C-alpha cells in the first residue's frame, strides 16, 4: 500500500486494515517513529449492553452478562442478535481466518496440527501460569516430542496476530519481573466458547479473562503478582498509582473468602486492594474492597 497526500493543511491520517495485511511490527518498520498506534479491542461489557439493549430494551444487566460471557464482544455479533447458532458459526469462521491468514500463512507454519493443539491448550488454560516447558512435557506425556522453543515460537505467532496476550509475573518481595510461568489471555473470550464450548463450565477462568481485557482496555499496565507462595491475579498500574485485583466466581465458602482476601495479608502498602466476584452483597473487610464484577465493568475508570 502506497499512500501519498499533498496538502497545505495540517492533517491527521488514519490507516486501518486487516491483521493479515499489516501487523504492528511491520508498521513500525515502514513508518519508523512517524506514527501512533491505537489498539482497538472487542466491545467492553458496557458497550455490549448499549448494543444489546437496542433490540432488547428491557434486558437486565444479568441477562446481558450471560450473553456476554458466552459470546464475547465482537461487534458483528450485534447484527446477528447474539443468536446461538449464527454467533458460534461467525466466531468459528473468525478463529479459522486468524489461524489460516494471520498465523499459518504469514509464518509459513507446516505443522498445523501442532499449532492447533497449542492454541487449544492455551485457550483451555487462560489465566493459569505455565511455561513452554510445561506444555512440552504435556505433549511428551501424549507421546509427541516438541521442543519448548517451537512451542514458544508458535505462541508468539499467535500473539503477533493479536489472538493471545501474555502477562508477566512480578515478585512483590524482590520487586522484579520473573522470566518464567507467564499467564496468557484471549483477545475475546467468545472465541473460546466457539472452539471449546465451555465458557460457563470454566466460568472462573473466563471472568478473569474479561477483567484482564477491561483493565488493558482502560489503558492500564498489568502484571501478575507473586508474594511468597501466593499469587495476586493482577497488579495494575494506573495514572493514580497501583491497584491490586483478585478475581473469583463466588465467595461461596470460608475457605474461598480466606484465599481471596488472605493473599493481601503480606502486602503492606496503602494502595487499593480489590476482590471482584459475582456475589451481589458487599463483602468488603479489613480495608479490602469487594465489588461485583458487573458493577466493576460498568463503572467509570478510577
């Protein structure tokens, strides 16, 4: 693509296009410091509800959130009115298109079966910490020898196509980033439903994916926190300072409450600490704020 503009005015030029045509790394090479990149994400839950209520004006947030958990935030789904068969077909076609055009063809990948297995593994384990070595061991247990380097290259190809996001782990005691056992999240959790069909069964993982996307959609920097043998789901750097975020489905037992709130016991700073869940009642305690996930997603950024 060659773009020539002749004008005596001060103008802004916006270039959009498919990932398959021009990925961000190539854009940096071609324009070298003369551009600003804007990341466009699928709809947030707030945006989803605005679209959903155009056809279902009486829909409650609870009803809308069930649809959002299943089908995600891809804009075209609004045209399909989030009907199950057509929505799943669209998301499967989208997934296959990204796999074929943005990953396989662009990276000249020959072992497509291995790529698909790695993609499914990552999608099934979103929000869980693992390494390329652990995936290699998993494949070895199934009788297939694959090097950790090959697996990492395939995952990076998926990240270059904006299918996955990786999140580094941060040692809160040593104040350093850790180089192993990252977390991975999916660009849109609706794709996971289309491929695996298990979003409601794996609701805790999907909720964590939704919260992660909301945090980066708001422009925050996100890492995973490690303190001794415990883990904070997200350490979030905002313009106002840090916040800590734990995500779970329900605080349904004393053990769960202790696990989610107790992770903050050894964090002595005064930055805000949150536990997000689907519980309707405020269960805040000891200065740690509890918030319903829907309310958090619909709130304005701090």
